């Protein structure tokens, strides 16, 4: 911006007639001295305006740290202040222009606006994409801007006019008013009580004083709650240190009704509808009030205005004085991918913590646990972004930084995630000392290494002593346990097998043999037949019943083995009934099993056998009874004829109840 010097001939002609120059050389010299003083003042004002619009190289920061929310000058060798001094030169990215030495929400928003304006990044978050954090790309852009900035040359001095015995025209500058530079300062004040209790409380107090005239910008508060709900936030202003005389026409000057509970919050409260003016040498007093509810033992609330110290209000548990520190893993320690380790730290135990894993350049950031009130977390190494349903994202082995955020404090250490070992499965239950019962509850437990939590177990089966396998469970998560009902299988010795596949490699685990028995809660009984004579036509070959005691009993698959000699048998059918008179069919309908094969006599007169099985397993309800009968069509041949029937219940084992 250039200031024009205005030549005012009329001013000279009106104020200084030519005769006055001839009358006194001393008066001319005095006038020249006054004009020169005005010229010097105008040069200074022009220089201030030029510097405001074209920052000099002195405003360019020398940044070597990655700067992000929560850091201060002590941690960064003054680089937060350097960054704020640079950003405030552009009111479009840092309208607040505060230089506090603390990287708070206003500074984070300013960095985001700078990154968007410079084409670096415009979406995401500081932890995920670097949006709002000063990393390598942002530092390079600031350096480029500084290198390409043009520092305006100093305003050349105006020649000093010397007295002349004859009248002369003199260039007279009209000075502009000196710019008013307001300096706004904040100071934290004590609250009436730091003991947290339910009801209305003062969370924070501070004083604002100004040199020059200023308008108070939006107030940015940081609030963290643990074990209590914070709502009805309101900011009141006063003109006296006793907080009794309101400073403006109404209180509160800003409100926010949303509740806060168990998480980090940044609350921006604006004055409601009118500007808050502070005049030169003015002082105003402000307090943040809220309603506390649901306070539990050990609850706490921390609050602060950006750039000012934190106020901690706590319940029955005192705030420990130990600083925030990570105790496990140790610096540069290596943890194997997919293994289980406990992350531990010490700090403000009443304040929620956030745990992140960051890439070594701090550009990528992945949440491990959010808002935990504990000082430890049992972690499956390499699994991040886990949801409540159990789904997680995995990160590759490599060098990382473990970051823990607790209130305004942050601590981080480097560590390494090493490659996982060869995937393995090991079944811990059942073992050879356990006995399962068909139809009863059973728990399967296993350990795995090198397998992700969301890796599916393909199948869990039971294999009997002959090598026959029975399906049990399919496609279950690799969470280390499964609760299920023992399938109905023949009584005997079994091996439990777990199978999965990792990158084309089959992983199999098996137990030692253990026993599966039937439930002792059921009894079986052979029932009489209408006739025990073999005759041609439709004949009832066998009748029996099963009775349950005080609990449901598993019968399982019911089978009949029929052996004949000199008798042709066909059209086998098994029917089930719910009453002793065999008139109320089983709810599933009859017949419950059929076999259309025919047993025909052979020339060698050798006995021939055939098995008939029900289609589904049966369960007898508590104190109930079920009835079954086997039908077939008989055709006798010449010579002695015989027929035997052997019933078999898969849950009870073979039982030869009679021979007919």
C-alpha cells in the first residue's frame, strides 16, 4: 500500500504569505524544522503499513519439529510461537492472531486454513492425514513462501530543505492517524471450589485486560469429563474481581446446552448477538459455569481456555502428581505382530486416555483404544480401528510411534512391530480327561499365533475311531472359544479337529481322544406286538418307547436292522406316536423313515440284513414319552422262515431289546 504525499499550494498561500519569508529568516528555519519532523513521522507510518502487508524475513519461522495440538514452546524450543507469529501475518488464515506459545484449537484451525490455501491437504484429521498438524510438507511450504517473499525497500528519505531568501514552494505531507495496536492479555483466576459435586458449578475463571481498543473474539474452551455429565455450559462476564457486577447488558454472554461425558471436547462459545468491546486499560472478568450430574466415585472434570493452564475439579480421588509416562512397551522395544501384550502408562488416573499408533513420520495415525479410564490396555499387536462388533484393521510390521493423549498432555515413544511367527492352532479344551454328553452344552477353547482375530475358522468336526467325521461347527471367528451343543453321534471315542486356511496354507489342530456318551436321563422299553407270528401281508415287526426323566433327553437317530431267512420283506416304514395307543402321530408327520429296498431269499438260504434309519434325530421332552413301530410287507417262501429286528438309538448306543 502506498501513501500519497499531497502538495497543498493553497495551504501555503493561506497560512504562510510571501511577506513572512522576507521578514524573518529565523521563522522560515523554524517552519522547515516542523515540516521535516512531519515528514519523518509520515515515513514511519508508511513503513508500518508496508511491513503489515509484506512481512519481513524476521517473521519467517525456522521449524524443525512436527507441531500439533497440545504442544507448547517448552516442548518445541519456542517453535509454536514462531509458527503463530508467521500465521498471524495472514488474517484470512489466522484471524485471532493470538501468540500464546500453545498449539490449541485456534492454531490448529489456522494450520488447516493455511494447508487448504496452499494446496497441501484439505480433508481428514491431524492424526489420519496430517490436516491441522505441521509436518514435513507444511514446513517446506512455509520455507518456500519465505524464500519467495519480497521485502519492500525502505522509504527513501525526503531531502531536507534549507532556508532561502526568496519564497519557494514546499511539499507538505498530511499525516494519517497513527495505527492503534491493541494488546489483549488473559490471566487464569482460581475457581470457588475444585471439589466436584452434582449441581451448578464454576469450571473456569479468567481475567482479560487490553492495551488499546479491542473486540473479544470467540472463546475456545477445552473440557474433558470422566465419570460425570457436564451440560448447560454458560459464560458470564463481570467488571469487578468479585464477579458481582456484570460487564455487559446481560449474562450469560454465550451458551451451549449439549452434554459432555467421558470424552475430550473443544467448546467454542461466542457472544450472543453483539460484540464484546474492551477499551484501553480496560479489565473484564469471565467465568465458565455448567451443570454437573451423575457424578461417580473418582469423577473429574478438567477445563481450560486455550493457551491458559488447566483447572482440575475432582471428586473423592485426589489427582496424582506423577507425570504422564508410558511404562510398556519400553522405548524401541519390539512386539511380534498378532501376539498379545499389555500397553501400560501412568498419569492422571481419573482422566480418560486415548491410545494411538502412528507411523514413524507421524503422517499415519491409527486408534488403538479411545476414552479409557484405565491406565492399561490388553492389545493384539497390529490390530487397530477395532469396532464394537469385533472387526479390526491390521497394520504391517515396521517401525511405529506409540502415542498416548490424556487431557492436555501427550507422551510418545518409538517401538517396532515385528513379523508374526508361523501360524499355529492349539486346542486347550476338550482334552483326554473330559467326557461330553450328546445333546448337552460343551465349550471348545483354543489358542492361535499368527492368525488375525477376524480370521475365520473354517470348520470344527468330530472324528470317530474308524476315521468317520461328523460336522460340528462351520465358519466361526478366531476368538479362541465356542459354546455349542454336542451333536448326536454314536457313543464312543472321538477326536475334535479345527481347520482353517491362511494364504493357501492349511492349519489343522486336533485333540487327544476323549469320550462322548449318551444322556442317562432316558429309558427305553420294548412293547408287545399284536401277533408274533409271521404271515403274508402288512405286518408290524417291532414296537418300542422312550421315556425322559426330569429333563429333555436325546434319542438321536433311530435305526432298525432287520435280518431274514426264507422271507421276502419290502416297504419298510417307521412311524412315531405321542400316545400309548399309537393314535396321535408325531408332530413331524408319519412315516418318519422309509426304505423301499426288498430283502429277498437267496438260493444258499443265507440270512440277509437291511438297516432302516429315521430322517431326523429325536428328543423326548422332560417327563414325556415317545412311541415307535416298524412296519413292512412280508411274503413267506417255502421252508423254515425267521426274522429278527435289532433297534439302535444313536445317542444311546446299540440295544438288542428282543428278537422277533
